C-alpha cells in the first residue's frame, strides 16, 4: 500500500501522478517501508515523514531508500555512521549534505541490517528483489523477477555503470554472445582458459574485457549462469583447489617384525 505525508496526488517528472491511498499513520504498522525517491534534494522532507521513519526504524521495521530516497533516510538521521548509496550523479551533493554517512557511490545497493539503500531505477529493482528474497525466500523473488523479465539476483557490490566501455562494439557483442552460450551449454568447459580461447583472446585480455563489459569477474558470472553447479565446473574447481593445496611431507615408516 502507498502512504504519503501530503493528501494531494504526487506529481512525477514523467508526467503522471501517484495517489497514495493511505495516510502517513499507516507507517506505524508497516513491517517494510520503501521510500522510492525524493522530488528535490534541495527540499527538506516534512517533519511528520521524518518522525514516522525514525519511529518505524526504532521498532525494527525494514526501511529502504531507493535512488534519491536515500536523501530522506539521511535527513531523518537513519544513515548516520552507516554505509549507504544513492544515484552516482548525486553522490557529490549527497556527501556534502550528509558527511556523517559512509556513502559508496559505486555499488548497486547496500544492505546494512534493517536499512537498505540503492542507486537508480534498475538498481532499485535489484534492491527490492534482494529484500523480497531475504523476507520471503528465493522462490518468491524468482517469480517476481520472471514476471518483470529481469535477472532474479544481482550482487549489490556490482558497479553502477562502466566508466570505460570497450572501444570496439564488436567485443561487447561477442561477449554477450559468449554469455548466452554459457547459459545454453552449462556442461561445457567454462574454465577461464577455455572461454578465452573461444574468444580468441589471451587470458589476460579476456579477463580485462570481460570485467569492463559486464562489471563482474568471470567466476561471478559463471556462478550466476548456473555453471558452478555442473559436474564440469565442479571438477575444474576441484582441480584448481588441488593445484594450490599445500603438499604433505613424505614420511617413510617401517614396521618391526
């Protein structure tokens, strides 16, 4: 349900309005409160809203600030001394206004106990799916993700955006095709050397371009694609683990007869 500190319909920058059917008092009984954004960082949120958020947090409610909604949580003092994030474009402004918040502008979302904050619109979806997964389980989160046609899970530590995309578009398209192939061939050899060879790149170049394009390591993408659950990838992991296992000293023994 939606609640607002104002009785009038809420105008959006996209040209439509939102009607909150419940008064602000409804927050007193809410288990999860999501502040989806804030209309203007220069505008101080109403005292009634800030007090309601403080009271909800004090009684243990889960409080979530999406995108510029982090400004509202910071104005309420809920983020003081905590790690938080917001949209990267407003990071400098946020840090100037709220220096007591440990802002990380490079991640999708941050889960800090019963307070969660996220970056922009798409990251907000990832954040809400994360909260839903934690409260209702993976099955519920996967069903919602399928309905929205979005990935069921993205790590909050992933980059908000790629600062330097690949100089040649062809590499990005080829890597997208590789990811599709990985998902369609889970039992194939997905080792780093095999994937680099498939792309006709050196191991070092492939690793660098993969991270630049996806914002994640090959291992993380392999896990998300489901490869880590296949016999091939398990055997690769075991071989890698064995290769780095400390050697046992050779001890000879004799038995007296």
